[in-house]
C-alpha cells in the first residue's frame, strides 16, 4: 500500500509544473525526500536559492496536489533552497554572517535574536524559553517566540493552542498568545505527524519559519532550539544575526558535559554565549515545602565559572511549573506573584541588561560637546 500510494503521489506531482522551466517537478528532480507513512506525506521542493522567495506558489501547488490523492490524510511540503555549485574556496570566517550565496540575513526587523539551547534533551529548555519570552513581553517589549525544534515541536502544547495560522498573500501570520507572536512547525502539521526529514529539509523549514512569517518589527525574538549541535544550530548561526545564546542545563555531570559542548559550538560559529541557566536546580515538595537536591546543586554555576561565561540563575523543579506548562499557561503568565515566576523575571531582566550592554559596546562611545 505504501509503494502504491507513493506512486500515486508522484503521479499527481507530475501535474505541477515549474514556471521557470516548464517541466514538472518530478521530471525536473525537484522533489526531495518523499516519504509516505500511514497516509501522511512529507517532502521538500528543491529550488535554486535565488528563486526561494518567489517559489511559495510552487510549494503550495505541490502540497495541494499531494493532498488531493486518495488515501492521503495530510501533506506537508517545505522549500529547500540549494546554492549553485561553485569552485571550492576557503570557508568564510565565523561570526553570524550569511555565507556567500545564502542571500540576505533573515529577520532584519528584529532588534535582538536570542537562542535558548541545551546540549541534550530533557533539561526543561522549552519551558524555560517560553517563560522567559512571556516575562520579557510582560516588561513591555515586543517579543517573538520561534520554535526551531522541527523534530519535536512543543510550542503548541505550551501555549495552549492548536490553531492553524492564517496567510496573507505569501506570508504566514504568526499566532498571538500571552503577549507574544509565536510560530512553530507544530502549528502547520497534525499533532501526531512524525517529522521524518533529512538535514536539508530541516534547514529549509527553518528558513521558511523565519523568512515567510510576517514577524514585523520586534524588540527581541526568543528561539527555542532543538537539543544538540546539529543542522538547526548551524542554520540559525548562518542565516540570522544572533545576539547570543543561553545554555540551559540541569546540575548533574552528564548534563553539564553536554552543556559544555553547546557553549563550545556557539563559540566556534562566532555566537556569544550570554550565560548558563541551571534548571531543576532543586526540588520543592508541594505539600511540606521540603527541599531536596535530586540532581545535585550548583553544577551550573561551577561550569559557568569554568567556561568563563555568566551564571544567569537557577530555577527550581516544582510541580506547578510542569502542570501549568502542560496546560498551556506558562507560570509567568498564570501565577506572576509566585517565587518561580519571579525567578524567570529576574533572569529576563539580566538578559535585557546584557543585550543592552552588548548593543552599547557595538555602538561605541559618543562624543558630547556642551
């Protein structure tokens, strides 16, 4: 059944023609990574990088054609733009600048873009990213929240909405929740759809979430990165001017080893590490208030000192944080008076200060004559 359905999808895609060449997308070799599982179709349309901005109608036509095939329950199509082959040259220096042939840097209207990252999964990175974003919005900033975890998007759950974003022309309008503009691949696909994508497809999807979403002018964008040091991290460092990265870790040694890798990775691509947050720093019993250091305590602070980066603060392991995150009501918004919410606010304040300090340093001194 899978092979028959895949053949039917390919047949349907032969009706979609590339306006630039007049050839159908299958014949032209533009269909990449086609997978069909349990009625769910996923693939990428590969176009030259210089045509990426104008190829949204082609992507939409391919998605519509695939979705129209009998037996297909859902179709997800992304654009992936490849550079033309060129003679090999020395690699460009790091520093968050777009590489030759990659086009203009994305998100030009965003004042500061901050990646919330971790070396490994399961450390509460997404919960931290969402609550920091809500805290910054509550301080009067225009804040965007981008879920860059293509394989495991969690933003729909944490923001309490499965709403599909609307489109205006060729732009996707981000959803608004808790004072944020938010976007995730999870808003565009069915909840249980597995993202069985290779590196180029992930990079293409990320570029669409940044370049084809109508973010508008923002003071700051918080990017919830996937765990590890892979394609998404490389794409972000090359395609947007990251103001810095924040590493989230738990106190135990195994997590700190991975946090160390995360710090070194960002340093190698020229992205400043703004600091380390120790999440699940200690456990508080919801009944008696007893404190226990389930994962140890203070490891994040010691690691920050060892690596020469700032320790931004510690966050407790409390039942309320998890329950409210699962319910789609971040604790900073739902219970702003609590100690937990204030801990996020304190870190958000320090993050603002560091960004302002960096912006001032880049601007250089001013000469004032009175």
